[in-house]
């Protein structure tokens, strides 16, 4: 019903920045909250940042002050600006949207923070 495509991942040095993008297509009417999750090898998937349909945001404590989530409803797109990146931010980052009580997931984009 909803297709999500993430982009913007890559390799960056500690202290660097990346901007992730997620574009939604398909049955986009009714999309409410959008968010970013991440999963490192051997670890559970965790919520990083979320934003509802009117712009209210929520962040994990580990990224608060460093990451910023934003969305453009007209473009059906959500972004995650990541600054002051740390090695522990290394993970596959997944876009998530909620629509009519269901969750939809992107395929993920790899973020690697290393010297």
C-alpha cells in the first residue's frame, strides 16, 4: 500500500554529518506519524526520531541535540539530519510511517561512522 525509499547513507568520520531522506509513494493518503529507526548487528531495532502530522517531534536520548527530523507533507518526504556523528551511531537506518493503524518500512540505508 505504501512504498518507502531511503537514501543518503554512507561512510563518514566521527564528528561528521549526513542527511537521510525517505520518500513515500503509493497509497499515501492517511499517513500520520513518520519516523526513523536504526538497527546495528546483533542489536534490537530502536526508535531514533519521530514526527507526527502537525510537526511534533520526539527523539531518543542518545541523539537529542545532534539529530533533527523534519517532513514535507506536500512532497511525502521525511528527512533526518545527523550532526556530530559518533561510531555508536553506526547502523542500518529504516524509515517508518503509520497509516490507518498499520506500520510500513523502508529497506534501510547503511550509515557507518569510522576513522
